């Protein structure tokens, strides 16, 4: 791709196919129908934003930020997902997406933003540290499947 200007905009359900492709690049096993349904729920929420980065008319990245509420810590803006197409990583697109989420959080009155990453994604840790994020803690996530 050429070095054109990246534009950041709100993602739309019509972006679901491309967002699914980007999810698959990071190993998230999901289907377009699932992503499309999730997008339909997310786009009109006041406490969540999903932004898409476009380069030369194609979505090359996305970021989701949500307001999380916990009794022990209160409310915080948290990046819940970020993917940039592997063909354009290192070109400032991820940084532009993070800056957009920071602006969104500030508009809502939040003075900090949080993100969680997998321990094995050391390049991601470096990325966030270069943007001014500080490591606060390490944790283990447990999950249990529920039979419906």
C-alpha cells in the first residue's frame, strides 16, 4: 500500500467482513455473521465505541473502547480490542487508533485509559509502552463454559 493518509471513523455493520478478516490475522476464531451481529449491538451504545482505520478506501485496522464499571475500582475507559492489518503494521495506524480512543474517553470525562494484553504478545507491550501506558499488574484469566 502507498503512504496515503489514514482516516479514522466509526465502524459500521458494513465493515464486519473486513473486521472479521483482521480478527483472524491475530488468531481470533470468529465468523462474519457473529461479528456483524456484535457490530449491530455495539454501534448504538453510549458506553462503547468501535473505530475503523481506512487507508486507500480499505479498512486496515480497528479498535474498540468501552467503559468498564467495577465496584472496587469504579469506572474506567478500557481498550478491549485492537487489530492492524499485518501488511501495514509499524506505520502509525495503531497509534492513530489509540489516540482516537483517548479523545473519545476524554470527551466522556475520563482521565485515564486501560488495556489488557496477552503475556506472550511482547511486541504489543512495547507498542503500548511507547504510547505512554504503564504496566500495572499481571493476571490469569479463568473461563468456564456454561451449558445452555
